[in-house]
C-alpha cells in the first residue's frame, strides 16, 4: 500500500460507535471504498449532500442518534430514496430489525454478521440498491 491510496469505488456513510466505525472503515478501504462517519443527524444530513455516498451502514445502537428518523428522511426524499441502507444492531433487538425494515431499510443484519461477512453484505447491499 502506498502513502496515498485512492478509494475509487465510492464512499460509504457509516453511522456507528467509534470502534465499529473503525472496523468498517478498514474493511471498506481494503475493498477500494472510502468510509466516512457521522456522529449526529445534522452531520449525517450534510454528509449525504456533500459526499454523495453510495450506501449507508447504520447502527441502530448509536447513542443519541435517531436511526428511525434518519431512515424515514432518506427514503422519503426523492434525491436519496434509492440510497441503499443496511441497518444493524445486536441480535437481541429483534423488534428494531422489524421496525427498520418497515421504515425502508434495504437490509438488516446483526452486529456479528457485519463483522464476519462485511464484503458479502456490502456487495449484496450495492446490488440490491440498483
């Protein structure tokens, strides 16, 4: 790897705690994608406009982040409605998975699957969104 690496496949918006963000960013970069984060809803909105991500990985356990409002807003906006969203969280929050689907998340997955199958989930999410 050179000092300057180009992530030419696109940018992912990852909304998660710092540890999960770092793991997903490293995974994305190893596959040729960049990953940016957002700590709150206002920053997430700005990143959607400024960075034009090709997909979103959204933790349903991010503190002080209204993930339901974010999904509703993204899917309800004509400019971002087709942006694929994968919502993830602890396997113990089954109701949250159901709610995320109802609000428009394209895919849902437990944290363990995100950690172990990231490349496959990313590929599926990007193909699903087309």
